[in-house]
C-alpha cells in the first residue's frame, strides 16, 4: 500500500498536565499504538503505574516498561 508506519517517540509530554489531561493524552497515544509503535520516556513513575498500565490493559495493548 506504500504506507510506512513509523514509531512515535515522546519524552515527558504530559509533565505539566493535570491527571485528567494526562489520561486523555494517553488515550490518544493508545489509539495510535493500535497501528504504530509508541516509545514514551518519563521520569514520573506514577504516570506509568496509574495511567499507562491501566489504560493499556483496558485497550488490550501490550506495554513494556523498562526502568533504568
């Protein structure tokens, strides 16, 4: 089809968002992740534990968390 599915790389995009806006932004990323790879970097563990994990589980999207 000539389409190239590129990954999306994001670094702490929601650092200044409140909890509601963070969840809405993550929902958009999860929708995108249904067809493309998303690499999201953050130093905020609560974003990963309380938002990404829960929303990815609900959407059936695999999530790999790597802590360094």
